[in-house]
């Protein structure tokens, strides 16, 4: 009798839970898309901080009814899940082992269907899964509802509009550079979705930012080595250009300059192809970086076997496409590993390589060309390239969290046999592969022409990058032609610029980090990207001084130490530009960090490619003195006003631009989530 009664009670509980689930699911799926509160209300303050007045407009009343309705639906859904869990707990009491282990507890082996759902029948399980998925999609849909955004047609001008702009940015604040608008990679839904794979708490040792400091430094070193190869490749043939021109019958200075800078042109185009791949949970950072380092190895080696100018230029361009991955994906990798407060030193190690590369390789090539034929310049480069590629392929680890979580989910599915284990990206990423490719390929170009911070800071960075290559291509003619040094000694005179880069890395890393933390402390511990900009003012002075010093010293044929000092001053100031702007672009908007860095990379690479092409003509007409004076005045015009404007008014411009970007992204997210919700209903 007692057994029959228990069975009846269990059946009644299951029936009640099932009806609750069905009712909740029906209510949830029938809700319109309305915004949900991100924070609790307080003292009459609504979700986004607007205080309610005594009288509400009909639209406001309707919005409040929708929000209450949605909140009720979520509450009912949560209650239904809790009812099922209580039912499962009651029916599974007899199955608790002697140690008191609850079968529903999420332990490493607790991802099997039985561990999660106990003795529930198949229909109940599927119904709960549907409800859970629907709750997640509805929550995300309401979060990104574009109607919550003020139309971003102009920058905020009043205090009320500035406050409103700050409220809107809460939607994506803290969301990393991933395809789903969720914080902590979906951990916010772990309590309602027992089959969701996320990081196991803030201290999960598998989360890249929780790796040991030694491991993070080691991975940063590998990325820095990857980043070194491509800049080395870009300028290594500069000292050998006379021999190459004679061997391949180059009769034009333009063609000679083009064969040097064509690799930098590939750096402008490569990010548009590589960025979408590295930001996919199906690929991640490791395959992109490892494949790219082998691609540039193959084409660096092929350059040594080139028999015509066309072959040489094609091989260098294709090598540049491969080599640009580290220059762009590298910054995202560092963001995977280091928090905002820790990243400055890592960025210093990373940023020194694009600067030292074009300096070290001509020094090496100068001595190679004295002892061997010009192909050996590429053979030696390929040997070093291959050693780095082998080392990185063996020891470099994946750092992209969506890819790591997907691998974790695959392992759990295989170990437990539960095919319904998933990540938040498998549940809520409704964009197609083609949409992702188009979006990530076009967004950097759109930012390049529409985002005021990227236009201003990116243009200064691009000009400075172009000036660096302009200076480098003049070294052979200055040191060998004007001063009469032999090839080997002329190669050594690249080193003063390298010393400037190294001293700048040490000094500016400390200075930028110190000022950033000091201003953050003054702001009650709240950091702002603009706190990285003050050091940019010093570079706005140092860059023109270095250019003019170098130019006039070379033209007046002063002692060789004078133009060397000028190049060192330029290099010292250059590091401040690269470190400051690169960090600012990452901090400016976390979700669009990769696109912002790619936009600046396109800009600076185009200038780095084009400036050497007109170097000969410019210096023939203006000579080194007035030619570099003109470049210095351009650097002064860009390097002083805009950093000041950015420091004092950058936050307002950044918030306006970010709000516009977030609104457009919210519209895309809303469409994708709506597509998934409709599929759920079917």
C-alpha cells in the first residue's frame, strides 16, 4: 500500500512539474522582445537609471507592463526548474550513496543525463531543455533590444544625454570580444542550465587569465617571437638591394622600393582575412598563429630561389599575408591572457618586436651580403623562422576562451555520452558563418572611416609608422653614400635606432603603467582608457625632434654620431606611440577590440607600404633636411593637438561612437536571437 502511494505521489509530482514547464514555456515563448533590467531598481530609479516621475506616458506604462510580464515569465520558468529539481531530489533520496552525495550535484562526473535529471522520463527532460534554452534566448534578446538605445545620430551634448549614453553602454560593458552578448562566457546561466559548460568559477585554473604567471610570460614570449619574424622579413633585403637589383635586372628605384615594402602592403590586407578565423570557436588563436608562421617560412625560403623580380615580389607578398597574423592576432592573444591592469608589461614585450625586427635584420643581412650571395640573406632568415616555428608549434597553447570551452564540452560529451552538453556559443550564436566572415572583414574598414578615436589616433600612428620605414630606407644611401661606410659598418649603424627602441620600451612601459594606475586611483579605482594617453604628448614632441635632428645632421654631413642620435630619439618616442595607442584600442571597447586593432593595422600598414615608394623623389627635391622637416611638422600637427583633445574630450567621443557601434551590434544580435527563438518554437 505504501509503495503504491509513493508511486502515485511521484507520478503526481512529475505531472505537476510537467504542467508547470509547459505553462512556463508557452508564456515565455509568447512574450514580445522587451528589454530586461540589468540592475535592480533603487529609490524610484528604473533599470537604466532613469527616475520615474509622478506621471507616466502611455508608452512608458506599456513598457513597465512588458517588463513586469517578462520578469514574471522568467520567475515562473525559474520556479518550474526548481520544482523539477525538488521533485528529482525527493524521488532520488533513496539513491543517495553512503557518503551523502547528491546525484544532482555538478561534480566532474556529474554531466551524464542520469546525474543531471535522475529518473525523469524523456519527454520531461526534453521539455526542460527547451524551456531552459528559451529562457536563455529570451534573456539575451531582451538585453540587446535596440529600442533601449538612444539614436546615435550625434554626440551627447547635455548632462542628461551623457548620463543616458552611460546607461546604454551597460548592456555590453564587460562583454569580451565574443559572438554572444553574455558576460563571463555564459556563467550567468549556469544555475538554470545544468548542461551548460563554462569556466568553473573565477579561479578556474584552465581559464587563461588564471594560468600561472610563468606560463603567461612564456606564452607571451612565443607570441613576441612570432611577431618578430614578419618585421624582420620586411626589411632584411634592404642592405642587399643593390646586389638583388643587379641579379634580377631591376632598373627602377620605384621597383626596388616596391620589392622592399610590398610585404607591408600584405599586412594591410591580411587582417581582413585572418581576423574572422581567429575569432571563431571552431578555430581560435593557436591554429592561425601556427599555420601563419609556417606560411611565412615557406615564402621566405622561396625568396632565396626567386629568378625574376615578379617572383620575388609575389613571394614576399604571400609571405606578408602569412606573417601578418601575429601582428594582429597577437594583441588579442595578450588580451586573452592578461587583465587590463596587468597587460602593460606584456604589451611592452609584444610591441618591441615590430620595432626591433626592421632594425635587427639589416644588421644581420649587412654581414651576410659581404660573405655570401644575396639568396643567403633569405636562407638565414628561413633558418631562424623555422626554428621559431618548430618551437611555437610544440609549446604554444590555445588562449581563446570560446575555443577552449568548446574543447571542454567535446571532452565531456565523449566521456559521459551526453550529446546535449553545450557551450553558450552553441546555444545562442545565431549568426551564420558567412555573416561572421562578412561582418568581421568589413567592420575594421568601417571603424577606420567612422570612429573618431581610430581616425585621430590611428592617423598619428600610421604617419609615425610610415616615417619609421621612410627613415629605414634612407639608411643605405646615408651611411654608404654620404658617409662612405662599407656595407657591414653601415649595417651596424641601424643599431642606434634599436637602442632607442629598447630604452623606450623600458621607460615608457613603466611611465604609462604608473600614470594609468595613479589616475585610476584618483578616480576611486575606476579605470578609463584615456588614462593611457598622457605619455602620447611626449611622443608628439619627440618624434618631430628625432626626424629633424636626423635629417639636418645627414644633410650637413655632421659626425655620424649626430644622425645616429636623431634616429635613437625618434625610436625612443615611437615606442610611446605604439604602446599607448595599442592599449587604448583594446580598452576602448572590449567587444570590438580585435576590429579596432585591425583597423589601426590596416591604416599604419598602408602608410608603411607607401612612404618608401616616394622617398627617393622627395629627398631628391627636398634633400634630407627639408624632407624630414616637413615630416616632423606633420608629426607635430598630429601628435600634440589630438592627444590633448582625446584626454579631455575623448571619453565623450568614445562613448558616442561606442553607443553607435553597440546599437548596430544589438540589432544584429536581436535578429540572430530572434531567428533562434523561432527555430525553438518550431
